[in-house]
């Protein structure tokens, strides 16, 4: 084999072309772009995914179905309106006949009603019986409960001798309230459980409130069902003072509660209505459902928290029927409890932004933070490692050329024919050409020139190879 000659710039080995100028740049923009684009796409995907699961800004207005003008439902709705207005939310109140109509409005397709007070046990179809569930009442799907707001006791006044069971009223004239009212729904449920149903010997009259009381006092009816606004303490005191009028004591209260899970035993101690007159004269047990605040399942989480906070101010005071801060609560509910409401009741958590910033500003800040999370988690670390990724990409290209060079050198082992040597030299020239024509950053120039030295080393070995 010939000795290794000193390279001579005046001639090139057989099969080689004239050398090309090496293209060296400060930064390889192509490599930088190919490195940066995946990071940006990943960040954009993370932001899109985050926004996909984040609700838009809360609306500026809500519609609430309340109750008859002047009723407790209506008065509560007015307090809700005042409290929500402090946070820039306009509450429009729609009068209604009561719980049944409120529930019907919520379930109406494309309903404009967002929230409503509904007595537990009220059914969408106006039926009676057990509390509604998704399995029992498909029409009620899409509604959630924000918690129980207060108890609405049912008081039954009757004439004549003491009655221990409602079944003893069979064949009498009973005022059960107007159609669409929660009083009527509950009265029908309780009477049906005692074998009394419409169409039988018992006359069920559509009287309620003052009209029902007047009818009882005049003797036109034998018993009346009153709930909510129809029986404030003053009315109860007046009725129990009336000779011949009795307040029904639910001696079977425990059985009723088991039969109707939405009902609660309400213990009325002696003297609760009038300490001076000791009314009632002995302990009584009343029954009453809780009134729930219902909403559509897509209610904005921020509004959910805001409504519960307002409810705490509206219903948190002590009354004859419950202690202070007992309501609102989640002890019983007829509809699925909203997940956001459940978390609020469990932790009482209110985010930092909503605690110290106005409602709308807090909502905006929260949404901005949500967008910033993927940027901080994905984009910032990605940009931090961008130089290393960029360097890895450039190095991988150089290493690939080294792999081609080593493969070529392995093929040159042993005797070579003139044609085979020319073929290998041409392939070597193509490798060198690819290295030279590819723009490379100046930071990797040393590696490039070292690669070219190695290419020249292989070329010299091929040039002095002994042919067959």
C-alpha cells in the first residue's frame, strides 16, 4: 500500500469534486423553528384543552320563579335580588302559583327560568308520593339542588273531637289548596297514604289561606291543610284560641318520615307559639318538607357559590322551627346536589380572588389564571430547555453523518476495484456536500470541521486503497 501522502490542494483524489464553501450562520433558523414549533403546539393544545373545560364568564342576569306576591317565596326572592345586585347580577323575579309551577317552568324546554324555590316532594307531572329522582321522574333530568333553604311545615286544623290519624277524616270536607300549589301536592300525598283520594266519598276543596280558614270557622269544611305563608305564628295562635278548632298532632310522625323521605319531624315544644298563654299546651309534632333552591345543571359555578352565600344571609337566622345557621344545608335534597354546591358546603371554600375582589373582576382574574397555568406548566419549561433541545437537534444531524461515514468505511475494508472505489468516493463526496450545504450554527462549527477532517481521512484511505 502506498504511503499516506500529504494532502495537496493543487489536486483532488479521483472521483472527488471541487470543495464547497461551508455555510456557517449564527443560528440555524430552520433547526430553531423545528425545535420551537412542537413546544408552541403543545402549549396551544394545553391552553385549548384547559379552555374547553372552563366555563365562559358568568352571565350578568338570572331569572327566578318565586311565588304568589307577598308570599315567603316572593319575599325571599326580593332579598336574593338585593344581595345579588351588590355583585352586579340582575335578578328578574317571575310570580307563580307556587312550587309546582316553579318546577314546571324549570323543566320547560328552552326555559328562561334559571333558579326557583321548590318544596321537596313536588313532582314535575303534579303527581304525589315519594320524592323525585332521576329514575322516577325523567322529566326532571338536568336539574340540580343548591341545598335546602328552610322547613315549610304543614298544619292541619279541624273541627270536632280529637283526631289521631288522618284516615279518620274520610268522608269529610277538606280544603287542600289550589292546583299548582305545594300545599295541594303535599295534602294529596298524605291523604292518599291514608286511603283518601279524589273521587271518593271525601270532598277535596280547592281552598287555601284565608279562604280556607274562613270556611273552617264558618263550618263549611271540616278540616284544612295550610303550609308556609298560610300559617304564620299569629294565625296559628288565633286558630288554636278558637273554640272547637284543633291543631292536628302527627303522632305517627316517625312512620310518615320513613314513608316520605323528604318530610321532617318538627318538634314544637309547649309554649312555642305563645309563652304567656302556653300555646300549645303540650308538645306537638308537625311534619314539613324542606324547600330547595333548584337550578339547571349548567349553572355557572361562580353563580352557584354566590347564590349559596346569599341564601346564608336570607335563611341563616333562627326561627321557631330551626336554629340559627341551620340553613341552608344539604341534609336532605330531592334532586342531585350540584357538585360545586357540595364542595362549598363541605369546605366553605371561597377562592382568594372572590374573597378580596369584586365578583366580576374575580371572575376575569380566575379565567386569566386558568389560561396562564398551561403556559407556566408547558411553555415556560419548554423555552427553558429550548437551547438544549436545539443543540440536541443539531448534534443529531452531525451524528447521523458520522453514522453514514462509518458505514461507508466498513464497506471499504478489503481490496477494491477501481469502479467500486469510485462509487465509494462519490458517496463520500455526497456526504461532505450535504454537510457543507446545510446551514449550521457557528456554535457547532468546530464539530463540523472535525467531521470534515474525518471525511478527508476516509477519502485519503480510499484514494490509496490497492485495487484488485
